[in-house]
C-alpha cells in the first residue's frame, strides 16, 4: 500500500494537516489534522510502499514500543487512513 499522492502534508496555522492538492491548488474542504506521531509516520512513508510491519518497525525504532503493541497501533493507524481515503492499495 501507499499514501495517496494527491494528499500532501501542510503546515496550516501551526497545525500539521493533510490536504488535497489538485490543479487549482489546495482543496481545504477535506482536511485531516495529524498528531505528532502520525506526522512522523507520514513523513517517513511519503512516496513509499509500506505494510503494517513497516509502520510497526518505525514505531518500535522511534518510540521504543514492543513489537506486538506497535503492530496493533500500526494496523489501527492504517485503518483510519484507509477509511479517510488517504491510502492506495
């Protein structure tokens, strides 16, 4: 899977947000605010193929989580992004 390339991470008024970019520019009708962990993951995975295990590995490396907890969190994060249309399969 891969992050949907039409969505880009932006800093809007001090908040990290994912917004749609189209031919006219930014479409602010659909904005997703990211917390600091989601921002770290987004930056690490942008333009790359990944699996839940890839995401879990990043969480273990950055936050020293146990592998099982990291994999559970990774799957939850991916599910949320998929529901929002931010992931391409």
